[in-house]
């Protein structure tokens, strides 16, 4: 088309799409371009500002590695990751929350009652619960992938002092659907702010802090997989998570218990001599066919 104007360019773009374009692709690309064009028109975007945006994308690509996913981090701090989670969460199942950029695939097996704290200092935490369906029945054989930061606030992929799978474990539950493990109490931490995403946070006057949490990916045959996090109710950043990951049903409470209350059947049973923290958090999965 020869007569492209600022008012008709969006329609011209749509006209360039092939007639046999996949309908979903047409819907997504059409909406994306419409919003991009409207954004540029509404803000009267300048060449300099446009170049700044391009430089941001190029900067993300420059620092992107197998262990650092700056584009995922950008999606997180802009609230897009959490919005997509909330769009596809069910009211009768545990809410999903952000995966984050630090998950490491291939975690080693962790038995029910296993320990991830090992030699690390910090308060001992016993976390347990039942993986169940929406009717409240346990799901035998469900798999739960668990990971968290070390006491220094760093994930294993960020820290040369940790081994690859430090504070990572993959657990398969038994017939009762129960999971249980010991670890160190997670700490609040900052998302990486030494790259383009950090520049955005500073430009907006925002902090990079996340509340402390445990990450779970829960899977079971016949059920929708769940990516989520759980957060303690007393964390100072609970109401200002920089990646918008907190949901009301994901907030839990640590209870301090004496060493004598530590249960049998755990790797650390009989070895705990000081008070420990205890949390019970059940996970509900939605059926896969809905």
C-alpha cells in the first residue's frame, strides 16, 4: 500500500497477513501490534525513546545465558508473568506463581522425609503437606520439584560456592500423597539488578526485593502441572514483592517447635537438638481435562 499513514498503519499491517494465517496467530499478532501502535501514538513516542527501548532488548539478549534469563526477569518485574499465572489459575486449586529465572532442571531424587539443609547454617525448617485433588483426596505418586535460595540469598546457579543442585530436590510421594523435607529457612533476596532490568527498576524508583519463599513444581498424571511458591506471613516484603508473585492462598505460617517434637521417619530424626520451624502446606491440583 502506497498511502500508509499514522492512522491506518495498524489496518495495513493486518492486511499484510496471509489469508491462511493460523487464527490464533492472527489474533495474538493483531492485538500485539494494535497495542504497540496505540502505545506509540498515545505517548507520541520519540526516536530517542524508541532507541532506548531497543537498547533495553539488546541489553537483555547480551546478558542472557543458560543460568540467567533476563527476558524472564523482565516479564516478572513488569507483572506479565504473574498476570498470565492468574489468568490460568483455578479458584478450586492452589494458585500458580512465577517460575522465576533460576530453576535448574534435573534435580536429584529427594526421598519423603529427606534433607536439603545439609551443612548449611541457619534455622532448620520442616515443611510438609499433602498433594491432593479438588475433592480433597490424596494423589499417589505425585512429583514435587523443590528449590530455594541458600542462606546468603543466592540460588545455586548464581553462586560458585554452591554445587549445581544445592537446595534442589525432586520428590515422589507415596499412597498418602504426603511430602515432607527439611531445609534451611529461606531468606528474602534481591533479583539481579546489575543488568537492563535493574536499570528499569531504578528508573521507576522501585526496589529489587522478593519475600522469602519455597518454589514448587507439582505434577501428577491426569492433573494440570502447577508452578507455585509459598511465602511466610511475617516476611517484610510480603506486600511489595517486586515480581508480584504473592497470592493470598500461598501465604503460610512458620511455627517454632521444640526439638522433642521433631517427628520420626525423617532423615534428621534423632539428630535435632534445637528448636526448629515447622510449616504445613497442602497443594491442590486441578484435573487435566478442564
